């Protein structure tokens, strides 16, 4: 092979490599927040075994979460979108990546149980929910409820419009409709024009109202992210301090209060130890 031919071949290979880099170089340096726990909630932080989960624990790519018996949990993303899990639910955070463009790409596998997704529709965020062989990608404001067991799954649309990718075709559903998948019949689907009530619908609605009410009353000038702001507005207040600017202070704290008196150190593989505040407002501070 001549020198010129080799150079052309090398440049072509280099061009192909560079063109492929964005897909290869997505960063996993993202952390989302376990924003609520009640009852028995367990987490596998990449160690191969489950342990009790505490509020404000950072969730990173590859972690698994399970709610046992009466356990319930909520995970909050950077743009304020949330996933809520009813009792006896198992999920895996299969992808939490950040592209060079700044877009945040998230994927969560729901293997069993009931999950509620409340998506804000931020332009730089994409959340994909996966169950069995189905995939639901959410990029606009939408609220859905997904129920999964061994025999099938149902997706109820509480707000917005969705498209579900399935081996038996693309399913389009809008507010007030429910897409049902039968795993015993090659995942064939039906579309119902109503939504059956679930036991934890009222809990999901209550959590959603809390976020909407207090996120509007919070200040977000201190951070490009919105997660955790509702808790700051509920458990404390912002005020202006001469010489310092806008500060936040929790309610009902005395002179002997210590911000590190409630919480623990937590180890995550690949990240090391980090302090996890057990205060419900402790994420952002």
C-alpha cells in the first residue's frame, strides 16, 4: 500500500471514530435523588446485595430499588420530574447519562409492581420507562401510571399523550386511556377508554400536589437544578442578609443546632463515601 493510500485510509478511519465519539463519550456523572421513603425500602448500590434505603440517598446508574410490604418511595430528577413507587415494586436505573450537549438521558426498568411518572418536559431531559419488551420514552409534560406483573402490564395516561414501542406495534394513548399488554399472548395490546383506580393513586396525587405547591414558592437562583426546592420552601424560608445576599434557614432551629447531627456516611462503588443528610430538606444544602 502506498503512503498516500495509507494516509487516506487512516483519515477515513479517524473520521469514523470521531463521528462515533458522542455515543461513546456520554458521561455517567449524574446523580438523582431518593426524595421520599416510607416503610420498607431497600437499595442495591452496585454491591450485589440490598440494604435499607434512607431519604436523600444519591441514585446513580446501575442501582436497583425495591419497595417491600408497605414501602413507598420517590425519586426526583434534576428537572423536577419524579418517579414514585408503590409497595412491592422493583426497578433498576439502567441509564443516567449526560451528553456533550448537556442533555440528560435517563432509563428505568420496571420489573414488577406499580410506578407513577410525573415528567416536567424540560427540553434537555429524556426519560425512558422499560417493562418486559415495551419502551415508553417521555420528553413532554406527562403523567402516567405503569403496573407490571408476570402476566402483563398496563399503562394509564393521567396527563398528556404517549407512544409505547412494543413488539406488536406502536401504541398511542392519550389522557384518560389505558394501554393493556398481555404477556401470555405474545404481548398483544388493547386500548381502554378509561382508567381503573389503583389503591395508591391518592398517595401519588398528594405527593404531586405537594411538589407543585411548594416548588412554586421556592427560590432557584442558587442552583441550575430544581430538585429539592419544594422541600426548602416547606421546611424553611429564604431571607436577605446584608453583606451575604439571599440565604435559606430551616424552621425551628436553636443556637445549638448542628446540620450534621442527623444522617450518615454512605459508600457507592466508583464514587466513594458521601454524606447523606437524613433531614427531609437536606439534599440541596
